[in-house]
C-alpha cells in the first residue's frame, strides 16, 4: 500500500460509503452530499477569466492556452489535507516519465478557491513544488494563481468542481482530482483520486494535445475535509472503523509474536 493510498484510507469519502457505511446517516442531511467532480468532458472554459499569477501580475486564463495542453488543479494553499497530496502524486507520476518535452510538455495551473490567499503565498508554494519536481522547464510552465471569488467560482463551475466553505473549521470541503484541458480550452479528461500513474498522465496529455476527449472516469468522490464526527454521520462511522481496525491489527501482531516466540522456544535443544 502506497503512502497516498494510506492517506486516502484515512480521509476517504467515496461513494462506497454511501452504499455501505454511509447508510448510517441521512443523505439529505449530509452537507457534503453534493461535493464532487461533475465531469464535463468536451465543454469549453472561459479563457477571458482573470486571475493574479504568483508574481501578482494580472493575467487572463487564456494566456496559458493555445500552445500546449493544460493540467488544472483547484484547491487552496492553506489546505491541510488533500491539496498537497494531489500535487505530490502528480510530481511522483511525472518523475516516472522520461524528462522529454514530448512527455512533459504541458502547462500546469493551480487555482486557489480562497480569495483571501495572496500571490506571495502562491509564490512560496510554487517555489516549494518546483524544488520537489526538480525539472527546470517547469519553472516556465507551472503557475499558481489567486483571484476574487467570482473568478475562481466561475472556473470551478465550468469544470464541475463542486465545493463549499465550512464555517466551523474555516476550511474548504472539495473533491480531489485534476482536470486536463486541450490547447483550445476544451475539457479533455479528468484524473480523479490521489494517485496518477505515469501511464495515465501520458495518456491524458496525449489526448488533450490532439484536441480529443476521453470517456468520463468512474465516479470517485474523495473529499478534502470533513469535520462531522457526530454519531451516525459518515465521518463518525469511518473513524470508528479505523479505530477498530487499528485495535484488531495490534491484537493480530501480538498473537503472531506470541506464537513465534513459543515455536522458537520449542526448537531450542
């Protein structure tokens, strides 16, 4: 089990819970029931939407299109959960691709959905991930953007990124994944979840470069955050399952160690 898969197990909010453990709560009372990626392959995004780049310069979204495909991530820089995992997973997948322009030739955009975040914070985050990636051409192709809520919400609506602000935790609840767009600004495919293999990335970029679209990916709603641990809620059930699993694992390990030590003592002359 990879680190990303382990993280997913700890913060899982997939449709599987809705079909199983999620039945312990009333779906209509779940504030996160509509938080998901609504895949809109083939649709265009508005390239005239304006943001501020990592240097504070005002830019239109269209300035990053036309030449090459675009991989888009929406989230926020202060996210304590999945946003960093998604970026690390993308870098990990890219590291398995040969460092040629043909394989990695795309623009990557991270757009903050939190209008309170500054370009200075975006620049710090960008520099951090560029160091992790360690591929020089990315310095010209990766951009971390900020902007007013009107701009981010408009873009989010166009790519089907449904999210909400949690007033209790002061955080955003949002789905996990990446949107791959063609050079003309058409949605080509989605990479959902928190693990993106080199093969999946290469296939998505190739499709987008050819102005083609993919079949929508299987629904996978992995939520960034859920503060609702009240009895009967999905998060409460997940928490209980994880606790029981941890206890059973410790018991199993204790039994294995005990049996192994007994067997060792019997074999000693």
